[in-house]
């Protein structure tokens, strides 16, 4: 079972409601479209005062992925890394 705060934040990033079956729905949504989740994380990072460039963006992403834990399956995690890397290249 994933922590309630991780479910709530993932649902917010995906524009989904949190309900009793939310964990499975959120897991599925991330797996089906990891680029969408990466884009949401990128937007969140871009709005953060703590993210000032590519390196701090990468640290931010890693911290968020650890926070979301097993909500993100390994193949989706890889796709999220790649999409975030592509997006953050513009910060160079």
C-alpha cells in the first residue's frame, strides 16, 4: 500500500480523483502515459525555487520518484527519466 500523501500528489499531477480504488488507477495511468507524468513533474520542478538548472532538476526528479515509490513501475520510471531529461535540456 502506498502512502496517502503520495497517492494524493500523484492524483493531483494526473488530474485524477482520489478514491478507494485510486492506487490501481494511478498506477495504471502512470504506466500507460509516463510522459504525461514526467511533464507534470517537469512543470512542478520548473516552478520550484530549488530547481535552478539541469543538475538540481535531476536531483528534484530523483527525490520525487523516491517519494512516489512503487506507484511507478520500472519501465515507466525509465520513460519518465528520459522525458524529463529531454525537457530539462532546454535549461542548458
